[in-house]
């Protein structure tokens, strides 16, 4: 089994210059289980471990798979925004988090629209990004802004 801590320890022992860990943050409902808050508890444990090793953190790919959320757009967008805010509130609590990159800004160009492994059962297009197909801001955009505003100050 691959463990990030073991990998980072080995890399550090070899003298490889790594200052930060990129976090692919494809969050949301990827399987049929709904772990909810327990996922965030595990996430916090992971971030404690990695940041305790002295690495900065970078969110390199943020989007939300909405496959288990209701078809209703308002409810779905609210669920995506809530998942984003919960995730960012935990992750931004770590001052070593330096950057956040979303993995696509508009729904219609998201890679999730063509990914066959976790489609919506109702076949509706996913709404995983901060803007819809017409580039209108969705609640996810405000969730990102609010989480950043609420985050602890960063140094330098």
C-alpha cells in the first residue's frame, strides 16, 4: 500500500528538494458511500501529518463531483457549495496552504462531463465548478470567496 508519508520520508532522505505537496482536490460523491464528516476528520489527520513534516500545501485541482446530489439545480449547486466550503474551511485552517487552483472554471468544459467512471445516474451534466456553462457565477464561487476570507492570515 502506498503511503504519502513514507514516500515523502524517502524523498527527503535522498535529498530531493521538495518544498510543497500538491493536493488533487476532486471532492464530492465519488462512490456509493456517504462518509460525510468522517472524510473531513481523516483529511484533517492527513494534513496534520504532512504539514507537520514541514511541507507547504497547494490545492492543485479543486472541483466537486455532484453525482449523488439532487437533480434540482438550486439544491445541487447548494450542495456543491457546501462541500466546497467544508473542504476549504478545513484545508485553509493550515497556514502552510499557499495556493488554490480550480480544475476548470465553467461546468461545460469540466473533465467530469466526459468521465465515464462516475456519471450521474440521471445523465444530467455535472455542475462541478464555480461558473455554469453560460459563465454565470454559482454558489461555489461565493463559497470559495467566503472560505478564503474566513481563513487564518498567511505570512509573507
